[in-house]
């Protein structure tokens, strides 16, 4: 028995029982996946065979479990899925796929405790053995930096800060698309005439009279920023709080990677943008895949970075587990471009895998030009 629906299922016998309620095997023959089962000659032939398509997590739990691992959604998964939902699902995320869109999102995002912790760890001597998470927790506990605050800018402010100098009309079109999907909200910074507190109000919360969110005093919506101002209040743009959290969690490279790979893998199944794993006998998470999906009965996964550094753990743990799990390919993705040292580590790991097993998981690099559609993906990626 075979069918196109089997493209959704990795070619592995551990999954056969999820498909039909009888002993069966899954195999690849003539470039197609087949499910085979046995019947007794004395047995009445079944009038029909029920085929069950497992849910994403049922499938991954069985597949990884058969190899001694436990999986669960990672922290990134909910943010990435929610951002995809805003854009209309996988495929709609193309609205984020431009340098200008990425710059706008970065300019409007607040600089979280995580990013500060990474910078402190990089610059302060003696922190090599302390994790970024520990530094982040210390910064957060100090309460010095409020998290997930809106950082509103007018369009002219944004345009003046952009490195990608498209003309005003092109940039405004990209900004408009981000507003249309709800990733960015419009509003105004307004100062209360009674308590003098300035707060940002989205358009949905505005009327001719508004109530101060601080002192709760109603007052008329001002026409200008101050009594001395010579122009109307400029419309300002701020990130949707979900988008802000997604940027803090470095979700954008994951979203861009999946949208980019759709060019050559248009029928992705069981897409999971964030899968944490651990050995069954261990209690702590060992690592995670930033994305995982099935294409033509094979598994593909990747590690995504906003910056350009790949750690030894990414090689020794994440890639090692991908190979042990029988993945078809593994992608290292960078939104900034990998450093020379990181490229060397990746290339060494790729060549070591090729020497160990000719059929092992292939390793590919996807950098910023590919993510923004300015360069083609490697032709050697399995199609």
C-alpha cells in the first residue's frame, strides 16, 4: 500500500503502528514509501483498511522515543507559531522576508535583559563558565531594565535610521504590510495634562476624549505634542507585544528559514519551530532544534542564529543528535552571517560526517542573502 499521504510520515518502522491497527512495516521502494502488512490466508479479507494520520507531537514522540529520547515543545514554538498565525500561516511569513522589514522590527524591539546578558558575558572577563541564562536572571532580578516595553517611532524617524536605503514609497509599502498583518501597531505618544506622564496609546484605544492610563483622568485628545509644537501629532509605530516577545526570543531567523526552505520544499509537514530533546533517562533538556519538519518522508531540522556565532554545543549536541535520529539534512542559519571561526566549525563537522557515513545527515549553511531572497539556496539540498 502506498500513497502521497505517506510523504507526511518519516520512513521508519517505529511509526507503522500509528498508521494501521495491525503489525506493519514502512519501507522505501522505487523512490516511494510503502506500508506493508500481513494477513492469514484463512482470514477474511478486510473490506477496508483504516489509515490513521498521527498528530505532529504523537509522531515525534514515537519517533524519538524509539531512539531513546524524549521531546517537548521548546520556548520558541508558541511565539513562532503565533507570529505565523498573524501573517496567515506558513507562506504568509513572506511579509517579514526583506532587509527593511527585519530592520524595522529590530529598531522597534526593546533591548531585553537577554540581549544585555549576552553582551555582558561577551565583554566581562571571568564569565566564561557562567551561562547566559544565569546572567540574564541576575539582570532581571536587579529590576534595572523593564522588559517588553514599546519603543515607538514615526515613519520619518524609522526611515532616517534604516541602513537599507530604499526610497520612501518602498519602505512605506513594507511598513504598511507589517501593519496590515498586525505585527506592528499605530498610535501616539500622549502626555497627560494632569499628571504629566507620557504613554503610548494605540489607535484602537483612542477617541476624541481619552482616559490617562496613569491617573485615570479623562482629557481631550491633543492635536499637537505640546502647546509650543507647530505640527500635528505624528503617527507612531510600535511592535505588537507578541512581535516584541518573538524578537526577544530570536524567532525571526526561524521564521525566515522556514519561508526560505519552502522554495524547494513546498509541501512541509509536521512543522515544529522549536523542539527540545533529552535522553529518556535524563531529567534535564539536552538541546533543541529551532525547527523540524517532514518532507517526502524525510526529516529536516536546523539551528538558527540572529548573530554569527555557532557554539561547540550546537555541533557536539544538536547536530550529533540529528545524525543519530537519521535526519536527511541539517541547516545552520544566520541572520547576520557566520564568523570565520563558526564557518570552520560547521565545515569540519560536515566533512567529519561525510567520512563517517556516506548516507549520513547532510549539513548546509543558509546566510542572510538567501533568507532575503537575494541569493539561491545550495543546489545540493535534497529536493
